[in-house]
C-alpha cells in the first residue's frame, strides 16, 4: 500500500479524532464542540480559496495601495480578518501552489521550482502526494478548481482530476497562462478551443471564463459541501485586459511608456492596463460573494484570498509607480520579504470577527491543517503547517511556528528562514558552496537593509542549523555545487 492509499484509508477512520499528531491536535474539533458552532446544522462549511498570480503585498487597498481600486477585496477585509505576516509557499508559481495544496514547506515539498518538462507544462506532482482536495473528498465534499494549475499537464499523474479535484477548468501549464487570449484551455481532460484567439489577441478573455466556471461550480454544488480553489491568473503578465476595464484607468491620465511585445504581449498604456487587471480580478471576487449571498450560502462559507508570490520584476509592470511591495525588499523570484510576504484575507460571517487583523506568523503550508480542523479530520503527521483556525475564530492560538523555511534553486539558489523577529537569508549558493548568512531584525528593519549578522552570531548559528535540518534532498532537481551544504537526508524516490 503506497502513502496515498494509506493516508486516504486513515482519513476515513480518523474523522473527528482528537489524538495528537506531529503537528495538529484537532483544535478545530475541540472548538466545534466548545462554543463556536462552526457547522450550520449538520452541514460542514464550504471552503473557497482564491489565489491571485504575482500580486504584490501592497497592491490591495486594505494593505495600503493608493492607485489601484480593489473595493470588493477591501470590503472582504472589512468584514473579515487581515493577516500582516503571511507568506507564500515559494517565490514563484508552481512550488508555491504545491505548498498550498500539500501542507509542506520547501524543504519537504515535492515541487520546489518552476521545473518544466516540455510543452509548457511543469513537472507533475507525484502520485503518492496527498493533496487537501483529496482530504475534502474523503468527507463527501465536491471539489473544483478554476484557473491556473501548474502541477502537471494532460495525461500526467499530476493532473488535478488525479489529485482530488472533480472539476478542473483553465490552464494546466503555466506557459499557456502567459496570454489572456489563448487558443485553448482545459476542462478536465477535454481541450476547449477558442476560435479566433491567436497571436496574443482575440475576443475570448481567459480570466472571464475561469471566473464564470467558478460561479457555475458553486451553483451546481449548492446542496452539498464544497471546496473550490480559484487560482486566477491575474495580474500575471502579459499585460492584457478588455477595453471596459482599461477605460476606467485611462481617465487617470498617467504618464505612460509603451511596453513592446516580446515573449509577452506588449501594451501602449502598461500602468493603466496593470491596474485594470487587478480591478477586474477584484470584480470577479465580488461576483463570488454576491452569488454566495444569493444562494444563502454566505454564512456557511469561509473564503480565503491570497497571492502566490510577490510582484513580477519585468514585462511592463511598474512596481515602483504602484509601490507594489510597499517598504519590503525584493520581488518575485527573491526570498527577501517582497518576494514571499503576501496578503491573506479570510472572511466567514458569524465566525470571523469583522475588521480584525492578526500578526500571526503563517504560511501557505498552514492552509492544509486549517482545513482539516475546519472539517473535523486529523492532520497527517508529516505536514509542516499549523492550524490557523483558533486565530480565525478568536480563540487563543496555542500552537505557533518555531520557524518558517524556504529553499529555491533558481535565481542563483537561495535559502531563507523566518525565526521570530529574525530573517536569515543566503543567496548565490550555486556560486559559493558556503555563502555568508544575511540576518535582519524585521521588527526594526522590515525593508531588510541592515545586515546584523556580525552582531548576533548565536542567531546566525541557530538559523544555519535550521537550514541544514529543514532540507530534505529531492532527487529530480539539479544538484548544486553547494549541495553538500544542503543535503542532509536520503533522496526522495520518484517514479
């Protein structure tokens, strides 16, 4: 019996069990039995996770954005909880989504990079990997995903239909998601063609179809509990948006420098286009909330919104003009704060107190155990996350992270650790087998400008030990010149 079969079988038998695992102690079940009334009658809560693509920490109004309009997400924050120290799974798309789906940080996750295997598709998540969608299915949930997948293409073991999702609609590969007027998208194993979409243009805007499919999934499953994952591709480049959205920002008369077409589609008004893309995504979020209210599902649905990594560094996106990452250092591809600190908003009427804010140290790999607690399932013992449910519903958060860990083999290869107020960072590991550790006190230096490693050798030593112990060698990634510095455990078998 492989790991997936074992865990699936265990999930059936451990529903609502409260024996303590390596990470979870079934806090959610205890809270349900206490006073919170998490379930409406006998029905478990619906769960929706909306994910933006390359959205900066400071690109929502509720996080300080001044130029881009996000009224629906700002309302979501006003009616829910805003996290100020939440981190993505990785500094780029595919591994970040792997951390979200599997509950494992980059030292243990199966996918740790945007590793492509041809045709624009990424290396597939393994057959043995357990996803949160599969856990939902053990509890009778309908499961759907609409947007960008990036964890396996057609006919691979990583296809979402083989990873717990009843429905998938959108882009299986990341390269296909680089243009908003694609010649085709996927619905499960069926290729849906869009006649007339070619050479970056056409009349069928992919985001709108993804948003419509997400709404239809809610309608189709309104009578039973559901888990809906909505990994929108906005505002990832190319810079493309329908005219009705662009017109709203052309009125601003911002000074513009046209961006020429390269791999990505060009645009004559890149600032206006980028802002319009985010606002169009915000409009789709509002449509989801409107439908939940229309179907009388609002009170029994918890909705999360986040982004997969920081703002991109290229291709017409003017991150300085929009102050996209605020005071943070770094952008997409970097393990500095600007590359991995992301917004997280959670809304659940009657359960999450409106207008609240938390500085709980949290990351994408916390979503898995949080969902387990929500639906009364014991979290598997090999998960790196903790349940955020106590914080969400206003109870004491007894379980907290000792540290957060990332490793990233691209962009020169990097490692990072968040340890309390401290941030440790290594870069250029491909060039230097034992690069010096940079150390920052984020309480006083959120912009990571003052390296204080020389003044705190004890903290440096502690973080270096975490970097060594948190890493598990993953066999399919290229071996680095500094691999001896990273490799501490046996290889992960892949087949």
